[in-house]
C-alpha cells in the first residue's frame, strides 16, 4: 500500500497500486496532481497543470467574450 500526502492540504490517502503514473485527485480539497509511484514509493507529486474545471471555465469565459 502506498501512502500519498496531498501537497496542498496534507490530507493522507493511499493507493493499492505499487506503480502508477498519472493524475490523482485529492478527496479532500479536490485538487488534481500528477503523481508518479514506483515500487510503492512516491517519486513525484505536483499540482496538475491542466485542471479540467478551470479549463472549462476559461473556455466558457472566452466564448462569452467572443
Ligand atoms: Zn488535498
């Protein structure tokens, strides 16, 4: 079992996977992170650069402006 501490709110969650690369959404603050797990260890966790909700908002905003 792999434990993840959310970089933003520090809430702890766990993965049953020993290796995983991809997006992870914090259950508490709902922030999206790009994480890399190898051999049951967190190698990388950073805020996702592409937040679907924010992109949707931006798209809606520009659609209205246009
Ligand atoms: Zn969080």
